[in-house]
């Protein structure tokens, strides 16, 4: 989170009853949050202003061979 305030939530894929892990983050205290492989996640803006995040991935996304699938947190 570079600026704003938000919640990052994630849960193990394929386990709808698994605990949801939640981090409340803010641009006032920049933190790194690692979302492990095999977890679905969402990021919610909890502030009154735009939320800006910085993302990094270890590989390029290939639309012809997607390895990312939607599952609700």
C-alpha cells in the first residue's frame, strides 16, 4: 500500500471453510504482504480517497495459458 487505507484478505483455494487471513494496511506505514501460491485474495479500499498499491509477480501473465482463476474469499 503506497497510499490510502485498505484490507487485504486471503484464503486457501478449494477450502471454503478455511480461515480468512486479513491484513489492514495503510500508506502511512508501508508493509509487504506476501500472498502465497494456492490462495485466493481480494483487496478492498477502506478509505475515502484512492488507494494505491504496488504489485510484483515472479512471472509474466500469459492470457493463452492462464493459471489464475476466480474464487471468492
